[in-house]
């Protein structure tokens, strides 16, 4: 791939576009793809979703540039507890996925387009059965509900779960999140209201969340996330953007650098991909992932190389985002 001159000036000397099918559709995505960038500090991932324009995707590039050119912060822990991720699947598969990697926490997708609350309830109940009475269950609606829909659905899901750890981004509007938090005795976590907001701290100032979900790429890098976490003064769950193991390792570095880590993190998503770019993918064992910096395997880079048309599209996105950052 051609590398923009502004990135070469920073020491980025290699770029590789990749594409890997997913094991099951997740948030309407069936193939995950992106670019790996190599710089003085190692390999980093740039993989904004395709519906993100250059202005929003530029933060993802800033994160990759930081990770490829500067050393990661000093870790305060060597392993990170992670949750299992359960997409909008049937109860039997949901129960199996909840136990992947030995996790004692599961995040369950609800409010999927075309699905029903009854299906969500069955999925959550199956996860509770799989995890047993001591497991933690969180649900993620990805902004799908109105305030009234969330007020109706969450108590039912709370009963099906035998108690929810929290509900992630049930509504899009921050005022609705704040109202929901006052109305229900269910903790609220903010994701899209943090990573897709012009002001990521607005949700904290509005007292609209109990937990902040942070993703390294959308927020512009590990150090930016650490600054936001300090300012917000709320518990943080570090989550993935369905990254490859190269991108996941940056999330693990953030989780390892946080002064406090009260919840399992959403970084055990390598199992959602049919392949990976490193010879030792970051699969959880005993509900944990090790902190470290994996390198891509050259044979796997070749095997999972993006088709020419997709690689060209990524080259154009890389150039457009570099232009945004250069302004």
C-alpha cells in the first residue's frame, strides 16, 4: 500500500490491508477488515468501520500512529479479566459462547434489528444458566431503544439475568440515559455516547452513566483514553471494536495502565473472527488475557490480505484521514 508522506515522516514504513470473515454476524458485520501500520514502536491497527467518514475515522488513525510510533504506558497488571461476547444468536449457541475462554462475565447483544424482546429474554436466560448463579451478565442494546422501550425491556432482562451487572447504551440520547438511570435500579454504561461524541465527557457531567466503555481507536489512542478516564472519575470498561489481536493488544495496554479496573473488559473478541494476523491469537484462558505486544505473522498477512479493490479503498481512506490530521 502507498503510505501518505505525513505518515512516512513519522516513521510509518509499512502498511498492510487485511480482511477476515467473522464466525457469526455481529452488528450487521460479516467480514472485519482494516490496515496494519508499522512504525518505530511496532505494529498497530487502523480499522474504522466502513460507515465512518474521514472526519470521524481520523481519531482511529491518530490512535494507530501513536501506537506504532511511541512506547505504550507502563502496565500496572500483567493479565486482564475479559467477558465473553454473545451476539444475537439462539439460546443454545448463546449458552456455549458464554463459556468461551472460561469467562465468568458475558456481554449479551440485545435489541438487534429484526429480533424481538422475547428472543433477547431467552438468550439472556440461557447465558445465566450457562454461567451459573455467580456469573455476571451485561447487555448491550447499541442505542436501539427509545426511553420508553428501555424502561419496559430492561426490568424484564434484569429478571431473566437474575440481576444485570449493567446495561450498555440502551438509548442514544444522553438525557434519556440520565432519565433511565434515575428510573431504574440497573447500572447504565455509556459506549456510543463516549466514542462517537464530540465531547466524550458530557455523559459523565450529565450523571447519565455509572460506567464508561472506552475503545482505544475511536477515542484517539491509549493516552487520550487515560486522560479521559481520569477526568471522568468513573469506572472504565475497555472494549474492542472487533479488532484483530494486534488491535486488541492496544486495548489490553490501556486496561493494564488504568489505576483501577473494577470490571471485566470486552477484549475477548478474537474468537468472533475465523482467523487472525498473529500466530498466537489473543484467546482468553481462565477468563483472562495476557498483556503484551504480538507481532503479525507474514504467512497470515498473506493469507488474510484484503482483495485488491478493498485494499485500494483502504489506501484511499488512509490518505483521507491523514489529510484530516494534517489540518
